[in-house]
C-alpha cells in the first residue's frame, strides 16, 4: 500500500470516529494524526481482531473489565429477581432463536441509580440498580432486557461499535499505545464505552419488535411492552432528550410515546385486531377496547396509573384472543374475570367481575 493510499485510509478511519459519539470533544484529523497512524502501523484490522476476541473467546475477560469499570451490586434479592428474568427470557428467545444457547448471556447489576441497562460485546449485560427502583414488576423489566438481548442476538453492538469507533479509541490507536498489547488496551477502551454504543433507529425498532416476540413465548404479560413506556412518559415526559438514565442512545431514536403506541399496535395485531387501549394523556387513564367498543376504564392503584394498568388488562385479553379463547364465554370466579380458561383481571377495584363478564360477552 502506498503512503498516499494509507493516508486516505487513515483519513476515512478518522472521519468515522469523529461522526460517532458526542460524549467527549473529538480531536481534529490533521496531518500529525495521520502520521501517527502510519508510524504505529496499527490498522483497523487489528482493532477488529481485538473486538472479535472480546465478543467470543475473551468475553469472560471482558465481563471482568465491565464489573471493574461499573461496579457490582450484590444485593441477593435483586440478583435473584434478575436470575429469574434472564432464565425466562433465555428460554423464550431459544424458542425462536436457538443460537442463544451457543453464547448465553452473562450479566450483573451495577450500583448506578439511574434507569438503564445495556448489552455489550460478548453478550455481556449490565442492569442498573435504578431499573428496579423505577419498575415495580418483573414483566416490565423483562421488556427492557428483552430489547437489550435483541440487540445482542442481532449483533447490533458489535456492528455499531465497529462502524462508529469513538474518537478516544482512535486516539489510543493513533498514539501508539496499543503496540503488541492491543487486546489489553482495547478491552479497557471498550469497557469505558460499553453502555454508550450508538445503535441506529432501525436497530432500535428491530430490538423493540424482538422484545415483543420474546415475551409472547414467555409467561410475561405482553401488555408490559407498552406499559413500561407509559411509565417512562409519566416519570420523565415524552421527550427522549429528558430521559434520565438514557436506556437507549437518544440521538436519533423514537420518542417514548411513539414506542408505546407501536407496542400497542403490535398487541392489537397479536390479538387479531380485537384488543386496543386508548389513553387519556391528561388524566393518565386508560380505556380497554374490544372490537373498538369500550370494555372498561381502568382505575389507578398504588403502584400504577390507570393508563399503565390498562395495558396489562389488554395484554391478558390479547393473549386470550390470540390463543383462541375469544369463542369461549367470559365468566366471573369471585373477583376474578376469565375468558375461557384464561385469567384476565382481578376486578376487586374495577366494579364486579360479573358485570365485566357480561360486558365482555356482549361485545366480543
């Protein structure tokens, strides 16, 4: 390769890095930097090799670096909950993508109090303690983790990190510090940016769709997919830029309400276009509809708004109609409402289960 061609390749690599993250000022791609690229003889292929190592054989080593970088919360109750969620999601993903068993996920809870989780190289995941503080039920946590595992299954993290190397990663390479220990240095650099990988908007939508699909193969309520975004809207507002903790890179990603509504549409389609939820944003109330007719207005309780709860009621109904129970009669058993043999809701604070059963039979 000629010096001229090498400079062109180096300039392209610099440009790729400068267009990536915005978390730190990026250096200029001047002649001195290009000379440094040539002088160190560190090529993009070497960086890619280190990335592949930490994504496969070295993923245990990388996990240790992540734990050192982010810290570990050893709370036994939270870790037991996370173990259960991850085991359930692994089985659910395995039903549609058995490759998960070839590279199962490793994970840990970090002590950060913000609402966040991330999947990094090597199917290594971390969940912030703040996730458990904001979300009261495992169904909604499963939605977030299913989304992150969707990124992992489709290798979004590796592809994105490869295509948008941070300027500081480039600086380490250009400065010659990599030398013969490329793996050791780059592992530390990757760990520094494990939770800041920039994925594209189409990748975000794909991960959202996968999370919903995974939940359909689990015992979790599929209504939780829309419900978690309703909770986020109520806590932080609909503007993605105001989202404390930044679950997903906000630079060009959908607004929270858009994600909630897409999940509601997925649930509606899953039910055979029978079940839907209409939210009153001002009142934070939710109306569950069957065949576009009002079934019930869901009240708030001590842990959720009426809007958030409505998605859970709708999730049970959607699964019931999807599984063929729509032809069965709805009936009450004490305060419990059933459609066929599918549990729908405990109606203790909704009115009587008998009246709900009568209404459901009338409109379904």
